[in-house]
């Protein structure tokens, strides 16, 4: 669900980027009064949407969104594997060969 929301947000931001360019282009062709206002609005839309697109891409790859897609990160999986290996080694060290599975008979 979160990945779909990020994709929709990226599409909306790309559309905003294109709309900002259109506003900027049309304002450049106008007379003095609306020209400055249109250029300002168009430039703001372009810069703001580019910043949000880049921020969304960075957060998606580095933040929790990236980990949620893969389940566990590589570091978490390595730590879990090491813990399991340590647990197995400790079990082997506690039970010497031959006495591990058989209960000792008292005489």
C-alpha cells in the first residue's frame, strides 16, 4: 500500500513539474503585469516539485519504505544468521560428544 502511494505521489509531482513549466512558458509570453507573477508561480512550482521528487526518491531508498519492501535488510539478516550460529555452537559446547543425548546412568 505504501509503495503504491509513493508511486502516485511521484506521478502527481511530475505532472506538477510539467504544469509549472507550462505556466512559466506562458507567463514569459505575456505583458509586464502578469509576466512577473506567472514567472514566479511557474518557477516556484518547478523548484518545489523537483525538491519533493528528489526527497521522495531518497526517502524511498534509504528510509523505512525501502526496508518494508524487502522485509529484513541485509545487515539484519546477517546478524540473525550469526546469532543462530552462536546458539548452535553453544549447544554443541554444552553437550560433549557421546554424553550429549544419553542420560548418565548412576552406579
